[in-house]
């Protein structure tokens, strides 16, 4: 019996220190890039310059997603399958559908 989840799961994951530091570092850089874009808008920067920076943020978010997804598959998904929780595959497929919109 699989349960539907709207936005967020009640599950948690204890990440290794290197994984945690890498993800936080990536998010801090993305946050800085977004603040930079906000500053560009506030300073009336040229549209093309802002668009280039937005593209950089999108690339950074995509990279973050790839790293997080790979870590998820290598840890959570494999562990759940080994423990007989094959519904995790359906959860992964649903997540991939959302990511590919």
C-alpha cells in the first residue's frame, strides 16, 4: 500500500558530512547568485545581462538536482529496494516526472 504525498515527505535522511557540505555549498552559491540578480534589477541592469545570470542560476540548480538525485539513488533507493520496499521505485519515477516538466 503506497501513500500519496503532495509536496514534502515526512521521511528524513542523515547525510554524510561531505554530502551535506557539498549541498550546502552549492545552495549558498545559488543564493548568492539570486541576490546578485536582485541587485542587478535594483540597479536597472540591462536585460540581457540579467538573463545571462538567470541562466547561470538555472544551470546551478540543475547541477544541484543531478547531485542530489544521484546521492538519493545510491543511498535511499538502493537501501529501500534491498529492504523489500519496491514502492520506492514508483516514488522515484514520480519524482523524475516532476523534474522533467
